[in-house]
């Protein structure tokens, strides 16, 4: 058994000598350089005319040059395998340094769902690769809802968006995962990434494994973790006493929400999510839909308890605009109050809200759709006893108001460095 193991290791090692890898030539050059240096040094010690000693010195210098070229080219060949994307851009050394710096970046946990969380992740990955995205699995609409119902799996949509946001694979691979079939196809409305995760779930027999395998395909930096592996349904109770079941149905009622809850109520947290929270140096809630993207994660009791027990700074990112059917006429402090009422007063330390301006024509268009700029009532935060951070973290992308990934991440990492 030991002999076989040694033989297997030797065979694996010999694979580096396969044609086309670019190892043999530079390895031989390196060895040739060493031999020339040794021969020149040995000959230099002999008693001989001056011109021969000069030739020996020149030979040694040539050997050293060949040796250095061999070393550099071997290192380059190895990096082609392990860090190919770093060589596609100018500034090879800068890219390697940047990667190493990001690998040593802070452990950050971001909790939420929808497009808001993926926007945040795109910004954070410019500062650290140690990111854990804890994602809601309460979605029951669109492609995710159809796949959830048809194949009895957890919804893949929000997971897919986060995987793509953290992907280190070529851009084409990310585009592939986000590709959505048109309405004339049998796969109408489905994205390729959702179908891929569904197939992986069926192959592996486990949604969590499917997410991990998809992470490998996209070569993501960090990890994407479903908040719970239980098949949960989100329900809402309104202030008029009525009740609605289903995440996508909640905003449609158009009535003030009193509370939301998960069924089953005793859903267990994903253990990997709890471990990530325990190791976190910063915990971020949001941005995203308050009642249908952020709070559902915190309704998993173990997750809320882990966040409350953490000594890491906990930041809630308030939405820039109110959301029709969820947070109509909400101020920044109203968002925070709803979050606290559903969880624990110690769930956050800081509330980050936008103070940047938005073009008037954009605000007017949003107003017609029932969405307004969230008022930043700072005086309320003082009375509630929470820290608030007002910064310009907004941007307009394709005519839509969104948090700017770069501004948002810069503000959060700056806060972490100050604490």
C-alpha cells in the first residue's frame, strides 16, 4: 500500500513534465545555469593565465543569468496555472499583491437577499475575499418560485445573484449564469443559473452541496450560505388584522404591515451561517427589502441570537427609497424600529443611510410609482440610542436608484478601520 502510494505521488509529479505546460524547458535552463556556474567556479580556482580566468568569470555570469531566467520563467509558468486571471491584465506584480492583500482582508458577514445584497457584495470584494453572504430562502416568486414548487427545492434566485457578485471566473461565465430565457422558450422566465443550481441539487441530492459546487464553477471569493435549509414560507399580518401567505404576495396587499413570520417557526439555522457570524469582524444587514429580504433571515432564532452575541460591529444599511407595499412613508428610524421589533434591540449598533442627492426627474418618476426618498430623521436615532452614519452612498444605474457598490463598501470598511 505504501509503495503504491509513493508510486502514485511520483506519477502525479511527472505530469508536470507533460508537453505544452512550459515547465521542462525552464527547468532544464535553470539546471544548465547551475551546471555552468559550478564548472566556471571550479575552473576559476585552477592556476591559469589571466584571460582564462576572465573567461571563467564570464561563464559564471552567463550561468547566473540563465539561472535567474529559469527561476523567473518557472514562477511565471506556475502562476499561469494557479492565477491565470492575474496575467490577463497589465501589472502582473500589482495583481498578485492585490490578491494577497484581499485574501488577508477582514471577515465580513452580509445578511439579506434580493438585488440589494448582491450590490453590496460587488463593492466588498474590492476590499476583502473573506466574505460570507447569508441569504434568505423565503422567495416564492418568478423563476425561483416555479422551480421551488416543481422540484421541491429551496429557491435559487437570490443565491445565484450572490454567487455571480462574488465570482472570480471569466465574465462570460457570470453572463451565462445570469442569462434569462425569453418568453417564447419552454424555459420562459428562467435564468440559466437557476436551472444549473436546480440540476446540481438533483445530482447531489442536497441544496447546500449544490450551492458549494456552483461556487466552485464560478470560482467565487468568499462563500454564499442559505440562512436555513428548511423549506420555509413567509407570512405577514397587517395592521387591519388580515393575513397573507407567501413572500411575493406580501407587498401586493398594499396595506401597512404589522409583523411577518416564518412557517415553520422553529426553523433551524444553517450551521455554516452560525460559524460565519461567530468569526465575523463586521456584520452587515441589508440593503434590501426590509420585510421580505432582511427580516426573514433574522426570524431564524439561532441567527438572531448569534448576531446579538457577537462582539463585531453590526451595521444596518437603510434603503434609499421607500418600497411600495412594504415601507410606504417610512423614515430611516421607522426601518430600524421594524427591524428591532422583529428581533432584538441589540441586533445592530449602527444605522447607515444615504445623504446623497438624486436627480429631480428620477425622484418624480419614482414618486409616480409610489416610492419616495427615505427621510433621514437623525434626531430619532439619538432618542433610540443608536449610532447613525449619513453618507453619500447612492447612484443611478440604468435609470434606477441603487446603492453605489464602491461608495457603500468604502464607507463600511472605513467604519471598520475606525472602530
